[in-house]
């Protein structure tokens, strides 16, 4: 009998992680999770409040096979903090989880990061299963070992690297994401094409076009784009501190926008604006060609973003400067006071080399980033 899901294997250095995916395969995935965890005695099931219907189905299937201790988490930036992680840890101990137990994270990237960090800390490391329900989580965040939360001054300033035992996704979960969130969440796939896989441009464009008429085929194609572009880099650089830092493209300004907005501008949309800002900086500093800048705008326009001025004008500029000043890439290379390290492109698919032959990060004056921010805020999508 044919399996209701497919399996690919992601390499992170010497570690290999199974990634199971299919459509309408939730019952089979739940059974496989317990089988793959072998001697598991209980599951701390950490689920996004926004996916209760999907989570109920998974928890019920898991509950037929193993004890399930369920915790709901609101997937908001204000909860992506160490106190939330501590709450999960205290709950796990209070409900008598053991070293044979596992943490199952079901939701988007925020829930995956919170639960992932908790799994890494519980008993100094408890098995982790990711069940991504958003495109950001399914196609990008889970193709990474990074588990992190925010501090009061900025994004992802506390965290670790942790290898999950398993990743599993029923693509039917993603098909229920509201269209705006689905499209903006695919900014990470636009990023992958721009920095690592320009040959996948047509595939990405077709998949975005097909989301309405053939959603399941489109989602499979988008998953393939996420894995095909990123997997070779994280296999060679599992901690994403060398060549894989190219996937920070758009995240320097993007994280600042997301953080200062209090999460009102969600991650995918913020990264989309961040890529346009990075392209503008590269145009001015490194001669990024007009055609390449136009390619940024063309691909970002497919995400159906709202008006730039309406989204960006109200953000506190001083707060953005403050977040840029503590960006978590500081220390990877030379960076003076008043500068921030950024991934920039000198052409589509090729990053500007680091100054010392190290990671592909270059120092940019915060003032230059803010100038580019203002340009994008005024006319971001008019360049298409």
C-alpha cells in the first residue's frame, strides 16, 4: 500500500532529520511520530492558539498512542520570550515529563522557536518534533537548527542550535492559512530565489500563480523551492555562521521593522520590505544593477503587500535605529559603532563578499539603512 506521505531527509552537518509531508495525511503522521520516537512515554504538545482545529485532530491521534500534555501558546511576538519558555519548562516538569518524553511544536515559526528552545533546555535536551502550519515555518524556519526568542531590545537575541528528531507537515494545514498571510509568508521563498537559486524564479512565479487554482501542487512546489535552495547550505554550515548566512538577506532591516511594529507587521512581510531596503542599499553602495533591483520589486509584488507608506510611515525611526544597533549578526565581522552588518547582493544569486574573506556580511552605516528605508517607504512598489 502506498504511503500517504513522502519523506525527504535534511542534512545538518553530521545530523540527518526526516521531513515527512503530504496532503490529508494527519492520522498517518501522528502514528509515525510515535513510531519514530520509539520509547516515548509522553508528549508536551505545544500548539498555536490559531490552529486549534488542526491541533485537536493531531492531539487526538497522538492521544490514542501516548500520553499527551497539551499547552496552547499565542503566536505573538510579545510572547516570544524567555518567560514563555520558562512556562513551558515548568509545565513539563509539573506534568511529569521525563527524559523519554518529547516536545511537539505545532504552529508557525514563533511557536516552533519557543517550543524548540524549551526542548533544547528541558533536561539539557529532549526530543523535538516540528509540525509547521505556515509557509514560513514549513518552507524555511524548520530547514534550520536555530531556536531563538526575543529580548526587550531586539529579535532572536537569546537562543541555541538544536537538532529536531522529526519534521512533519500535512500541506492541508497550510491551505487554510488566510491568503494575505500565506502570500506574505512566502517572502522567504522570494529570498531563497534572490540569494541562492535564481534558476527557480520561474518555478516560484508559477507556484504563486497556482495557489488559487491548484493549491496543493503549488504548496509542494514551494516546499521544494525552500528545501532545494537552502538544504545544501545548512548541510555544509549547520549553525548558519558561514556561507548559510546569505539566508539572513532582508532580515537586518526586516527584523527591526517586525520588532518595532510589535508584530503588527509579521515576519514575512517585514522580510519583504527588508529585501527591498537591502536592494536599495546595494544599488547605492555596490552598483546592484537596475534590472536586479527591478527583479526584487517584481517578485515582491507577487506577494500582494499593502501600501508601503501605510505600513512603514508610522514606525518609530529612533526605535528602528536602536534595534539595528543590537542586530544579532554583530561580531561576525568588522563593524564600527554606527554600522550594522548586512547581507547585500552584487547581482542576483551572488552576495557581496565579507571584507575579511569571512561570512558574506558587510558593514553598512545605520544612516544609510535608514535612507534606504525612507526610499522604500515612499515608493517601494512603484519601481515594478
